[in-house]
C-alpha cells in the first residue's frame, strides 16, 4: 500500500526486453535506504518488486500485462520516474490509499502555468474509467496523489502546486505523453457492490397474471 507522496526521482538506467516482458534498472538512493530483495517500490505508480539491489540502483521485472496497461513500456534510458516506498504501519497517510495497481493510461493534453509556479494539468481519460472519478475526489497520476479539480466530458483536470511540480517528473512531461492512472479503490468497491444489487423488475399485467392476480 502506498500514499501517492513521491519520495524520490529515479533515472532509468536500462530496459532489457525479454521473451516475456522486460527487466528495468533504475538509479536512485533514497528508496533503497532500508530496502531488501523482494521489497515493493512504486515506479510511476506501478507496484514493482525490487531485485538485484545495488548501492545506487535496483532492477524490476515487468510482466507483459504491466507493459500493456501502463506507461513503463514507453520509457527509455535516462527517463525520469517517480518513486515511493510502501507505507509503514507507523507512517502518516498524507495522500490517499494507493495500491500501485494501475487501471489504465490517459493522454496528457496540456500543462499550463497558472502563476506563482502553480500549474493546471488536463488529461484525456479512457471512457471505461470515467465512472470512478468525482469532483474533488482523489486520483493517482504517475504515482502522485492529486485532487480532481474539474471533470468535463472525457477530460480530467488537476492543479499542481509548486512542491509537486518541482519534486515529481511532471516537469519533464509533454502533451501526448501517456500518464498512469489509478482510480480511488473505494470508488471501485462501491461500483462493484452496486452492480450486484438486483433491481426490481417492471410490474406488468402479464406478470400479475403469472402471480395469480
């Protein structure tokens, strides 16, 4: 479990395609401070298992599903990625509950300055994810916990404060880039439960006759 508060920017050192999936190596330091082989680290919001740990890097294996559903397959050597360690039991939930299970990707439409180093980010979202977003609700974009500022048709908008802009990979993003999206898990559970509620059938004359009236 993560919170969407980015701890460090990592640099992609290499991506090695394999028969099924790929192996990625990421240069970093902060998230390795207490890491052991097999620990989870969120990379652009994707929960990955860290292996082959070194003092200044770790590797992670990417399954075909991960490459298909996220933007990790778009990365190249020297790409900048957002990194976060899992939430500890004694830590503070500064963002919101993030699983590291990306639901899909959206297209970055624009990142426009608002003044005083604040920014307005517009993202085109997939139609199948639209039901999970609400105004002022939480969303995780490339691993960053953000609050939805506007919803219009297929576009989701958020404001980016100076700290977030300076300490995440957003400043390296450009229109057309794919952004990882994880919907609020609470919204997904609510949708699942509501879908199981049986709706009363429409009452008709034929139905009354069948019941003996």
